[in-house]
C-alpha cells in the first residue's frame, strides 16, 4: 500500500488474487475444495495455492496423484455429488491427458441426463509461454476447450478480474475453465477487498479509442495497451478490448467497437490458425458490423510451430508489442 | 484519326455478323447516319449506319464473317492518308474475335490507293488512347471496403468511377466521404441542351397487313428489337425511338403525361388504321397509356416487363446506366438487366457505351429518369389503364427480373394473358427471343 496517498488502492499479485478468491470461497462454503498435483504442502507448481492447506486441512486441499485423467474424473464426480471442486492443472498442456473427463463428461453430463444434474466444476489452467518451459509446457489451448458447448472458458488478464471471475465460476452451476497466463501470476494490480464477482461472458474496454479496435486476450491485453500508448504518440487512437471470456464470447462489445472504428486487429497468443482470433474475425464478418469495416481484419496469433525453448525464439513465436504497433499502423494507414 | 466502324452486336446470341452488302464503295465519302452496310445474323438482317463523317477505307469484303466488336472498316477525314489499318487499342488477342480477324493483307489490298509513305500517326494515337487492357478485359469488380459500400448505398452514390486511395486502388470510407463533399458542392442535376422535332421512326423492309409498332424501354433504342424482328417479319415493323433515345431529338419532357403526348403525336402521325402495339419496360407503360387513349387504333397489346404496375424499380441500375461514362462502369449495370450475365460480354458493353457516348443524350435520359422514377420509385401508376383496355393484351415477364419485380404482372386483371419465364431477367425479348417472338406472332 502506498502510505502517501490516502486513496491508494490495495494491490495484490494475480496469484495472490486467485488465492484470496479461493480462501474467501472456502471460508464461506464448506463444499468448496481444492484438488491438484502438489497443491498441498508444496503450495502448487506456481505457488498459487500457497499455505491454504494449513488453514483448511488435507480434506479440502487435496494433492492428487500424477494422473490428470484420474484427478479430473474424481473432480467431475465430486461436482456431480454436491461439492464445488477447484481443480488445478500444473500446466494447461496437461489438459490433453484429461480431455475425456473435460469434454465428454464435465461438458456433457447435464445434457445427457436431461438437465437433472449439473457439474459445478472449476478448472484452472496455468498456460502460455515466456517461462522457458518449452513446447510441452507453454501452449495456449483455450481454443480447444472453447470449441466445446457445455463449457465456459475464461482468460482473466488482471488480478481484479481473476478473483472476480473465479468467484463467478464457483457460483456457476456448470463447468468453468479458467486459463491463467503464467507470466501474469506475478503481475500486481488493484484487487478490491471482500467478495465480488466479475461476470463471465462480458468483455471489458481497457482503453477507449476511435481509429481501430484491438481485441486481445490474457497477457496480450497488456501488450496491446503498451502498443496503444505508443500509437497514441503517432496520432493513432486505438481502442483496446479485453475479451476476458472465450466462451460464451461477448459479441456486442466487440461489434459496437468495430461499428465505431471500422478496423479490427485481433491479438492472441494461441496458434493463429483456427484460434480465438479466427472466431472473433468470423463473428464480425458475419455480423451487421461488416458494413462498417474499412480495412481488412488482421489477426496476430502464435506462430504455426511448437513453442521453442530458446528464449529469443520463444519471444519470436508470439505477438509482441512492436508487432501490434506495426499491424495497427498497416491497418489504419491503409497499407494492406 | 480515323473513325473505327465495328461489327455491332444487334442480338444477344450473336457472336459474329456477316457483311451482306456495302452501300458505299471503298474511297467514297459518307456522312454520319448514312446507310453504310447491311449485316446478316442468324436471326435478322439489319442496315448499319455510318458512325461519323468520312471516307471509307479498308472495308471488310462482302460476305465475310466478322466477330462482334471487331473493325469492319475505317472512316478517314478528308486529307487523312490511309496507310494501313490502325492498330486496335488493347488486347485484341483476348477478344472473342481473335480467331476471326480480317487479315491486314486483305484490307491492305482492298485499299484503293495505298500510299507507301509512312505517317504512322493514327496507329500511335490509337495506342496512346488505349484503356488499360488488363483492367478492361478482366471483368473484375472494383475494390471498396464494406464501409465505403455502405456509405455509398446510404447516400445513393455510385462507387464505380470513384478512385480509391487504399492499396490497389481500394475505395475506403474516407474516399466516399470526400466524394460526397464534392458532389454536394457541385452544381446539381444534369442539364441538357433540349432539342425539338418529331420522334425518330424506322421501318422494316417488307411485311404485309396490320403493322407492329415497337416501343423500347428506358436507356435503350430501336435497335433493341432486333432479336425478335425475324419472328415478326410477316408484318411491317415500325420502331419508335423515345425522346432522348436513339435518333430521336432530346426533348424536354416535364411529366409522364407529356411523354405520352409526344408518343401519341408520333403514333398519330403514322396514320395507321390499326396496329399491334408492343412495348418493353418504360415502353410497356407508354404502350399501355397509348392503348388506353387510342383504343380503336390498337388491335392487340403486348407488354414486356412493363413499368407502371407497381412502385418498385431498381433505381440504382437506372441511374447507374444513365450515369455511366465508361464501359467499366456501364457493364455491371447492364448485367443486372439479364439473368445470365454471360450474355453481356465485354464487347457488347463497349458497343452499348459507344451508343451512349453523347453526354447530352445521357443528360436527357437522366432528366427523364428523375422525372419518371424519383428517388428510385415508379411515379407512374397505370393499373387503372390496364383494367380499362379491352383489346387482347398479354404481359410477358422474366422471373429473374432485377429491374422491375415480375410480381407486378400479378396485378393484371384476369383477362390479360400472362407469360412468365424462369431464368430470364428484364430483357425477355433478348434472353428468350424465340419464345417471345412466337407469343407476339400468335397475337398477329
């Protein structure tokens, strides 16, 4: 806290905000339990769970064996039978091991049983590149799960949002998948005290502008904001939208922005082809906002290759601030 | 620079025409409008007039088959030295006529007085004036952003002809906004130098019995009847050019009533006991109005996609055709006239544009369109007239008509015969000429 300004806002890191949300929920509701590999005394692969095991005990903060499929299956069963599990993957890449439970069970059971039950399950996926963890620990796979009806998929980009969206996810009767960019865990930001929720399915305008709409997800929101500042110095007024939720996507916020600016740049870390930006682009092209487009839509996404281990190459395969600046200039100045 | 005389397209199906006879000998002078040569197509024979004043050179031999749009001769100004046939601008090799040109040697030998001296001026000039052949021949649409298109739609601006500042000439929103600024400050409606005089009337050779009087549509002319003239040749055919169209004077026409009056004067001047009346589109509305006021002189009435039976009309197409100053801007609108766009070939468009090259003609037609179809709406309602007329009446329409909705046909009283064609647009007399010819003939 900043002692010099009486109005200073409390700041927490993204990881601390998640922990605070879990703590609040567990204190308020005995049904909330945490499950995952090494989340107990070790505190989690990224130290998100921290010391919660000492406060709530091993019955509510459960270390699961090294079997994502088994752990996810137990979590789905727990949710079906009345608990509110929060299941942590060590890396979102390992979702591949648990796809049966996520896609065929969690997402489908309510439908298969005619609405008689639901799966109030929250899953957390540390994701993204930038940690030197190489090809099997650095992916951004939100589009995989975003393709599955029955799941909600969110990508909070700030400490405030990740707390509010985790609490909203716990209130949701259906499975909610939270993709947390690993680089964001240490990012600090204002986090309101106490219990609040941030709506799932609602995008946020992080910076208003009139010349171009940059729709970004997760860590790309911050790179887009940095790009927008730089562009402002060159007389280009960019609007930056934080999509926040991949499914269900907030169409109206994006469309209203495109109707205003006439130009769209999508920025996301997942592989460009068939990624989140492809969906945003297509959604805009299919909408009435099409008539307002005054330049081709541009997507900046991850390169079409595995994420490299070499740190320079690792940076090169995902969009960086200068890439966004360049793409926006091309769009606004009619170079493409 | 000599005037090029080309093989005109007088029939939608036509790909080439045969020079039947020259009315003017090589080296002889002609004046604009003089009969120059006759062509024969599969369906019709037609007299073609000289497009300008000059001395005829390099005329294609009689009996030769020339692809449409290709030169058949040149008219040289007095004193101009015909050396060799001028080069045609733009890719002749890509034109449909590439396989059927008249050999330059033939033309060279046909020239009466080839002067070996070199004055290559005409050829160079022709080259310099050439349109970008690539742009002319690809037939691609133009580049404009969705925003530019929607702004243009809202404001009624025709984007064709606007130059875009975006990549590859793409028209962007800003281009439309600045064009609208200019348009708004520009002097409004097209003014034209009004003329006076009777309407032009042309007659076919031959035919007996009650004549057939043909009234063409907006932005068309008497030539447009060629495709069905073969089917009707048993009767004398009389074609009337509307004011501001074809060879008629560009009269100032303040209202539809005045237009009917002018046409009635032309009809009365024919002094026919009775006539079969055929009208297309605007000509259909006029034929109906004429039949309504001259019931005893009209023995049968055939209305092809007539105006006057409903409010809807494709105002953008009418304005687009009226405004077009280049084949590139005319072509897309001409293609809206037909269901099968392939009928409107690039060479057809070039010829149609050549027929509309007089700015005063275009201005006269635009003024007429503004009066008849203000704000893209048919301001004329002849449904009551259609209820009143008692002579045998038929309405012919194409169900793919993109200019006037064919459903207007359903407003005709039960007594009127309806002929509706699938897969046919606004020009049944061209697109389904055989069928339409038979229908009219069965009425005669």
